[in-house]
């Protein structure tokens, strides 16, 4: 992978707990930064086809390795082109250690 293939902007959102006006604990999202990324839709396989039937689209997202991107966990969300992707696994390093890749999935129809 070379940096020229990172053509999309991803806003990384971390879950945080906040207290609303009634004193109830609610989960919200904190914007932790925006990075260049590449996302590749997953193809084939029974699980992928089932996800598409449910209006969820699995993809592999690739980002440059940095202090921010190394903090990503399976609880985070990546917003790309107005679509929100739930991160489904902790990122793994590419063999050259310059990039991180992780499986993510759109939330689907509500």
C-alpha cells in the first residue's frame, strides 16, 4: 500500500459516557481526529452476503499508523463520506508497519 491510495477522509469517533440533564448516564461520541484512509468493500462469502441482505456493508479500512490510529478499538466508529462504520475488530499492522487495517461494517437500516 502506498499513501497515494488513501483517498478518503475518515473521522474517528470514540465512545464516551456523559450525564444528561436528568442525571442519566448516556453514551455519546467524541471526535478524536480525521485521517486519510482507504476502504475496500468485502466481496463474496456467505457471511458477507447475509450482511448485505441486512443492509450492512462490511469493508476493510486502511489508515496510516499513528498514535491516534493505534488507539482504535472495536468500540469506535469511523465516519467516511457521511456513512458511519462500526469498527468490528482491533486494527492489525501491515507487514511494513506503516499502516493499520481493520474490519468495519455500516450500521444498516433501522
